[in-house]
């Protein structure tokens, strides 16, 4: 009897899990039926949260496949992506396959360009002002072209375009959504010159492969990548409090070499003296830098209320001294030094080389440390830093902070404490398995609650990409989409603060942004964005709507599947009948006028309603706005076969508050 019960209980317990690669993985068991949703409604909700937008007919495809199976397929990843390969040909996107060393020696940063200019006598007495003159810039470009060098702007173009293409046309949608999420969480920026060259490989090598693995793996991958090491200055955080540094100070040859460099810097008659002086001065000011230590605790792991002190920040910074970057520039002095050093010698001295990551034992604080109450003995070296990351990644405060951010992204701007606690418990039990946390989230009632449906507001990037997907648009110039995202307030890859973009509706919604969103919808649907091609008729099986109102009904169902269309159609009818709407929106977007406010009053009310819990008062206010005189219809004739009218209808739907919800 006892044996039977024990075995049965064990089978029951194990049946709730399927074996994953690194830890048991929770089964998908989504309670959408208990929450009153049909399969179609549930599929639409899944697609709105785990993709960059629903494609025509995709709700039916997911229902036919089975919601559990579709989600598991997305969690597993690895679907073939021939369309991405076709749209990102190597001939036009050669940087996408390059490693950091090749990029550094191809797409030069400002410092490298200055060195080339100095080497070719284009600088006068170390002054970079010469490079501002057209004749010098032309000469420099000629030299760079001859030597196979390229401008950093070309690298940035490739980074930006590939993100848009992957999001719009990729099959592994959840992987791309999470790549966007985790990049924003571990933000780096193209605005910082020192890390510009590394942003592409940061997303490709540190973020994308790890978005569905263990959080600790993702944390370490970002911590050791050149982009993060430069962005938050940990590459220059050093300590001389170690035996190797003390031995070097006593070394006669080292002192002689140092004196020789100082003498060279004094001789102002030679080219490059000023740059050499700057290098020497920078070395003198080297020391502990707490930027990364502070952000890894506040933004990447524990959260601002995670229970750490300023002393912990300082000590984490000490533990991560010496975490640096392998010399990558072929003409740089560091490269020659590393090539001269034997690998066995470096290993014997405690140096660690892993790809582009370099741990410099001669720049590490080797003293004993205490962090968050845990003692780290002296001479811990590289492993000491790894143990600190492991401790931070598995901390209960980290579990709560990370799960709050995930729930905010995928459920609502204000996720319930109950849901966050469930996810945090799963995080800790699974050792930070991101798949397990996400399954726990979709298995919860809170994910399927009616208050969570369409509660989130799309960022400009999500809006633009969802428009591409909803219309099966052919985007031949992705950078044009980036320009519109910038106009709508999201210049992705260029957000300067380490926080990343805020993930809440209030950040995106204001009069100016709403006008630009409507302007985008109209420009997109009417093919006024260069390089964007649409076939709206094909979405309706090439059937022609009988009127503008009929077009509104038909295309609302196509572009907004499984939603109650009545209110939105009633709200948009007046706009559809206004033949001069596009002109009004365009003019209003360029001015901060009363007219601009009038155009967006109702839109803003509706969008803000999406970011707050619905109340009777909100409902009354929205109904009052809908019945306002400002919404009385303007009569416009619909001419059969007028594709511009159909395009305008589609544009109005894309620019509407309802389309901007997810």
C-alpha cells in the first residue's frame, strides 16, 4: 500500500515536468478556458505578447496547431529563418558575420581615424580641427577607402536594419521579443564611442543565444562582453593592490620603458606627441570605477531596493577589477604586447583569456572581501568575480526584480504581487531558468485575466513592426522604419541611460507622440514611406469594399483579429469620412497648437485608459469623448476602386489607439 502510494505520487509529481537541457522544465497548462476565453481569443492574446504582432491568418494557424504546441515551439526556438537570410544578404550585410577583431579593424572609431590621419600627416600639431575641413576629410576618406576601412555609420546601418528585419520576418518570434527585452534590460548605447564597434556582437553573441536559458549565463555573457565593459567603464577599473603590480614596479626594465615613453611625450616636435601625453595621463588617473558594480546591482540583478549598501557596491567593483578586453586593433600597442606574451606565461601569472575577454591579474584587487555578508578570501582572482555574479544571479531580490520586469513586459504595467511571487519562486527553484519562469507566467490566471487583455501599449518599434506583420508589407528599406521610430520617440540602440527604455504606457503617450503615430499609420498604409510596399487588396482576397464604412469593418477584422470592433469602428468612422484627415494630421504633427490637441484628445484618453485599471468614471469619460461634437462625421464620397481610400482606412486603423494596444 505504502509502496503503491509512493510510486504513484512520484509519477504524478514528475508528470508535471519535462526534462530540459539544464533543469526540469514545467509543463505548459494555460487556464484560458477557465478565464472565459475561446481558443481564438487566447491565441490572439498569446500572439500579441509573444510575437511582434499577428500576421493575417495566424490566429487560425495557432488554433489548428494547438496553443500549447505553438508556445512550446517558440520556447524551443530553432525554426528555419530563410526569409531573414534572403533579406540580409552577406553582400550588403557583411558585418553581421564578423567577429569583434574584424569589426574593430574595419569599421573604425573616432580615435582610430585620428591615428590614421596623424600617420598620414593630415593633422597639424596634433590638432583634430583639420579634419573638419572638407579637403582634409576628402583626403582621409580616400586613404580609408584605399586601405579597406569603413565609417562607423555603415556598421550602425547594418545593426539597425537587421533588428527590424528579424522582428518583422523572423519565425522565432519569442526569441526576438526576448532579445529586445534583455537588450533593453542590459542596455548599452551607440552614443558611447568606445562601445560602438561592439554593439552588434553584443546582441548577437551575448544576448540572443541566451534569452531562454539561465539568467546567470546571460548575466555573465553581458558582463564579459566588450560592449558592456566599455559602456559602463569596467574595462578601465583597475587596482595595483596585487603582487604582480608590485613586482612590475620593482622591475628595472619596466621602469626604463616607462621613462622612455615619458621622454617621448615631452618632445613636442614629433607627430603624435599630444596623443601619447593623453595616454600617459589616462594611465596616471586609472583606478577603481564603480559604474558597472552599481548598475549590475541596481539595474541588472537586485534592484534599487535589493538590500545592498554603498560598501557592497564598492566591494563588487573591487572584485571585478582586471575584467578587461583583449587588444583587438592590429596597429595598437596592446596587440603587439599580447602577441609577444606566451599563453603559458599568462596562465601561470593568473591571466584569463576567453575570446575577447581578458582578465588581467596585474590589475586585480587581490585582498579579501565581504559582499552582502558573504566572505571572499584573498587571492580569488578571476573566479572571485564569477562567484560574485553567481551570488547576485541567484539572490531572492534578483528573482523578484527580474520577474517583476518580465511580468511588466508580458502581462501589465502593474503586475500583481501574487503573480510576481509565483514567478520568483519558479526562478529560484529552477536556478534562474527563463523558460520555466515564462511557463509559470502563462500557466497563471493573471496572464489570462480580462484586465490583462490589450492592457499594454506598444512602443514605437513594436507599433511599426506590428504594422509590417499585420499587412504582410514588403520592407525594402528598413532604415526608413527606424527613422519613423525615432520620430515617434524611440531611437533604439541610442538610448543613453543604462536603465533602457521605460516599459510603461505613460512614457510613450503624449499629444506629440500620438500625432506621430497616426501620421505613421497613414504614411505606412498609403506607401508614402520609401521602400515600403503593400498589397492591401490581397488581405481581403482582392475583394473590393463597397464603401469606406465597409472597408473600415473589413480591415478592422483583418488588422485587429479577435477583438470587439464596435467601439473602435464607431470611434474611427468620422475620421474615415474626412478626406482631408491626412493633411490635418500632418500639419498638426508639425505644430504644438490647440488644433493638435483637439485631434488627439480622444486618442489620448483611450491610450491612457489602456494603462490604468478600467473604472466606471473612465468609461463615462470615454463615452462622453466619443459623443463629442468633435467626432461628428465629415461627409466624403467613397469611389469604388479608389485604393487611396482603402489605404487611408488601413492607415487610420493602424494609427488608432486600439491597434496600439497589445
